[in-house]
């Protein structure tokens, strides 16, 4: 066990019982509320019992619920002090700048428009080639777990094949840092002829992909604009944006219920 109770809960989570996982998730999502709760209150919120709360606390090397609350309060009162910690500080600062600049460049009305387009589309294909393939796969998996019909296409030849069989009910979300990947853009031109809806997530306003697609969301790429020469993940801003889109989609009760169902099924069969 570490000196940080939150980290301990996260590390122990895969080994907890289903009821203990309910407690763990509630604590992680409502850390500030726990300090004002009794064990019976937490039991009611998590549909467990005070005895289960006590066993959960003991698993974390706490002497009961009160001791667990004290350790959680200690975590909540920690204040980050900016100091030189070498490469950790450098990378953190880099990531923070990318996310902050992405927030500034995003237009929320366009984000909402894309969320509504996703919900109304019959089929959703997420295109991503090269480093963007990982982000495309992650996004399509999330959409699938919400009950949407989605697939990631990450091979340049397959994007061409897929684009040729689309129709006006289909949606393509094309993920590309530069927006200038020739094979990807050729596939999008074919899909445009088939009247599919085209959405681009990119960081360059003057790129070909921005001219082809119906809707475009721009993110910030520090590797291009911050003269960053080190090997740092160029997908950070893209992942941040799909987190935002995913969160907005989960405000839909039906999608949220389906997501919870898939989580339960995975946990039961893992």
C-alpha cells in the first residue's frame, strides 16, 4: 500500500468484489462528500451495508470507516506546489498547454452538432491512419459500448473500400493531425460522392481534410506549434476531444444505460 489512499483504491479495484467496486467508484467520484458522511449514508448511496463498508476499509489497511475518511481528507487537502521536478514537470507543462490551447480553439456549438450527428447516424466509421489509428480504435470502442453501430477503419486500402459502399445515412469521423494524409483524403472524397456525412478532427485549418468535410473540429498540436523536439504523444489533444464528446454522449440516458450494462457484462466475465 502507498501513502495515498486514492491510489490504493485504484490499484485494488480489479481485485474487489462487485459490492466493493460500487463503494470504490463512489468514493473516487465523490471524494469531497465522504468527509460529511456516516457509514450508513455511504452504504445507502452504494446499495451495500455498513459491514461491507468496514470490510472495504480494512482491505485498504484502514481501521474502519472513520480512519478511511481521515486518510481521504488528507489526500483532498494536498496542495500542488509548483517546483522543479525535472522531466516530470516539463512533460506535465507541455500537456497542460496543449489541453488549454485546445479548449480555447474548440467551438462548443460544433461539438454539440457532432454529438447530435453521431446519435442520429445509422452507422459510424472512425478513420485514422498511422498514429491516429490508436485514437480511432479507442473512439469506436466507446461508441460500441454505448450501443451505437461503429467501427474503426485504420488501413489506407480499407478506407477506400469502405468509403465506396457508404450512403447518406452513414457517418465518417476522420481523425488526422495534419489533415494532409493523401490516402485518407482520397477515401473521404469518395465518401462525399456517396453523400455520407463527413466529420474531421484535425489541427490545421488550411489542410485538405478541412475543405472536404462537412464539419471540422480543430485541436492544438504542440509538436507542430510549440517547437517541441522530444518524443511526446501527438494524440493528447485528440484524446481529450473524444473524452469531451464521449462525456456529452453519456448525458443521453439510453446511451448511458447501455454503457453501464456493457461495463457490468465485462466485469462479470473477466
